[in-house]
């Protein structure tokens, strides 16, 4: 993989979303930005790290013309052909289909739309991009690329499949083939609803599970945290379909699975954050957070009080995963307990539970103490910088980024002990000089209340004790949670896959 290699392996990364691409990878590479979640940041960091190392890295992306700021209406056909030709030279390969051209988001709002996008993307990758690139290794991501590992196995190309979340879709072979994909070539490497008797009898009656197929066919897989992988294998999450759990467990028991943490978006750095008017470093954390706290209180309509502890909720208000109902159950009690301390809770997030918090705050007249706002990028950055604690009490968490983001800003996380939260938050131990937050084990409102009490005990300590802790947490976060560390872990997997003989 390194520069000393006699032959640099050609790596093709297949991803439906990406945050940025390094200069030098092709015309307008820096304009190709399409993001829905952490997958975009991981893809970007991995490509950048491989490119810096001199690897022969290629990227396959849908051509989201609107999101890439291409005004198709102003391009005459000849100019458009030249433009598309230039974009597909070098190492960036755009899957062309009109279903991508006018989209303003990566994923559609209904399943059939997402299915058609996934089929168009994979059709172009299978039929055009892979034959053109001729990769030595293919790296696929999530269900939208779930058919590609099967073809890679038939072609004897090592394939890594990354599971970012558990969402999947199903479809029969005939419907897949109607979208221009010759599934008959690799049908036996796919995962079906039932064991297939043969191709003909299964073609129109036996649905293919895309995510499970990707896991089943890939030579190696990874989840986005080590603990979430272990939880899946141990069957600790009843929401994960049995077939997905079984296939992930099979890969793990065969030594063909690992967990690799995502890393925060590189723009989330209090020293460089473009959304902050008061930027700061670990050395100036006291002054920086004080200035941002005052501005956050003003912007949100909270009582302006330098001594007020602020708990910030940065995640979507999803009761199935994010644990917002735990906070709702104790909201009045925790504000009441620390009323004389002017404890404040700032929620800057969308989701189905938003009206619940608004009703609780209105019923108990918690104006100035509790505020609920729609998600806003600038307010979110200000929340990380101005708050004292980040609330992430998720029931499950494949990786999670807010708890890492908070540490970058010297804002300590309060989390449930699960998945990626377990891997990134260690209980604070002042005597040992270790830890970076507060973890509760029992998933209920009492557990969250206990952890918030622990956070308040830390908040009440004198500045000469607290400030060195915040500075240490900020420095260690930069060392532990960054894109180079994440990319290095993926590169180690690539190297091991390229060195081992392929099994049928």
C-alpha cells in the first residue's frame, strides 16, 4: 500500500455520499459534496488519506448534478459532454442517470425512490466503472452498494463491506434485472429470503436482501465501532434482523470482521470553526467557552448567566434510538433540583419528540431554563462551543459523532454505555487523570439522572481542577478521533485482504 510497493494496488471506493475530495483527483473534485450522515465524512477522510500516501485510489459516486452545483439548463449538449468527460477522467467516476441529476438530498423520502437510485448507481458501477477502473480491491458501503460484493466475489476481487447502519431493502432478481443489472452472473452469491432451489424458481418469488447480501458476499466486513460489532454478535439488540445478525456473527467468528470508529467532521474544531466568532484552543478554553456561552444564551433566549451549567442536546429527537424520552421523563425534576444553580438545557434538534419537550417546558413555565429549537448548523456549532455537557443517552449507537465532537470543544459527554459511546467515552477519574465524560449503564431515566448528577459534581469543582481536565480531553480527542487514525485502520484491513489468498 505504501510508496515503496513495487505495484500500487488500485482501490475503488464505492459510496453514495462524500464530504469532499482532495485536489488532484480530477476536475472539480472539490465541488463534489453530497452528505446525509457520517458515511460522507468517513469516505472523504479515507480517500484523502489514501491519496496523501500515494495510493492509486478511485471513487465511484452518483452524479448529483444539483448538489454538485452543475446548472444543466445552461449547458448546451456539446459542453455538457465535455464537462462529463472531464469529470470522469482521473480517479473520480460518476454514475450517470437522470434519477440523480435533480436531487437535493442523497436519499429519497420513500423506499421505492431509494431503491431506484440504488439500482441506477450499482448498474453503472457494475457495468461501466469496475470494467474501466479494473480495481485490485473494492470497498463498498451500506445497502445501496449491497449487490456489488457478489459480483466482486465472482470476479475474484477482494471486497470490503462497511456497515454504517442496519437499514436494508429487498427485491426480487427479475426487478433487479429490469433495472439493467445482469444478476444471473452472480445470483448464487446473494442472500435470499429463503434458500434458493435454483435461479429460475427464485427469480421472481424469492427476494434478495441487499444489506445481508453485501455482508454475506464480501470477503471482509466492518462496523463503525468495535463494541457495536460485539453487541450484534452477542444478540443484544432485538431490532437487528436475524439474518443480518447471523451473517455478521459468521464473519466475526471466521476472523473476517472488525470495528472501526468514524471520526468527526474536520470543520468541527473550535480553533478554526467558521461558525464561531470566539474561537479558542485548549490553552484558551476558559475564555473561549465563556464568550460562546454568553452568545449561546442570547441567541436561544436562555437567561444570560456565566455560572449557569448548560446541557446541550445535539442529536435528532428520535425516541427509538436516541433516548430523548429519558430526558423528557426527568426534565422538570432535573431543572428543579438545580434551579438555584440556574441549570439550563438547550435542545437544537428536529424529530418526532420535539413537541413533547415544548409542551413540558410550557406547562412548567421553564422559560429561560429550557429551550427547544429546530436544527440549525450555526446554532449547533455554537452549542458545542458554549455548553458544558453534551447529552447522548442513546439506546443503541453504531458509532455516534456528537460525543466526539463535544470533546473537541471541551464539552464533556453524558452517555449511555452502548456501542460507539462505550468506545469513545470513559468515566472521568480525577485521581488517575483519565476519562473524558460520564457513562450510565442502566438504560432508563434514573440512569440518565445519575449521570447528570455526576456531571454537576464535576461542574462544582474549583477551576484549578476542572480546567486541566478540559484541556487534556480536548488534546486527547484530537489525537484519538481524527480522520488519519480512521483511515489507517482501513488501510490495515486493505493490506491484510490483499496479502491473503481468496477463498471461493
